């Protein structure tokens, strides 16, 4: 049984661990191996501490916590960051440990974020995902529509990010 709740400063170690560990599994073969091998927890600890300390209005971070109290996944989102004409909310990041995937945790995290965005006055949402990321299929199963693509460079590799969007967040509830 997994519990989903708002993230707190007590979750930063779990957030950092999930963030780094899932990058290593999700992006294997997409992002250069030396870049993934060089990822460490400390920078992510600082990043999540800053994010949770800022607690900007309409920025949301939720964690999925396993029975033993450990963070097994998370989602973050808030206002869309590039002033898109149609999509006003954005799913910034969602990561779930590989051994926890396929259990509905991701779908529930998206539902919780969508509900929070709606309550904050947002009616639509987009997400950027690396082309080749298996999560592309997850977003399509949730009804995400392809919107756009853009180049992205990570670890010296030229990659492509794809945007998927939901014009009506209520479809995710």
C-alpha cells in the first residue's frame, strides 16, 4: 500500500534518492552513461531543499510513500514555465522507482497533481519528456496529446524533448 501526500523537508533524502536512481534506470541508453554514473545525491538534496523551502504559490510536490515509510516516487508541477498560449499548468517531473512501476502510483500522482492545479485555477497542463523515454506511453495512455518538440542537450548528447498536453485537466481526475 502506497500513500500519497504533500512533500515536506523531511522527504528531501527520499526525493533525492528517487530522483537520481530513476534517472539512472529511465535514461539508460538515452543519456550518456558517464553522465548518469556521475549523478550524486548531494546536488539533488540541495535542489529539493530549495524547492520545498521556497514553497512558491501554486507549486506542488507530492511523494508516494511505501509501507516502510520510504519515498518510492514523486511528482512536481505548477504554472507552465514558457507562457504557452493554451496550456497553463505543467507537470515538471514525475519519477517512480523501477520496482514500484506498473502499480498505478504514477496515475494516482498525476490525479493528485491535476486536482491541485484545478483548485489553483489551472484548467490545462503539459509535460516535457525525452523522446525515447518509456514514459511517453504512460502519457499517451492518460490521454496526453502531442503538442511540440524542442532540442535538449544533456551530458553532451543532442536529444529531443516532446511535449504532451491535456487541454482539460478534469479528464485526469
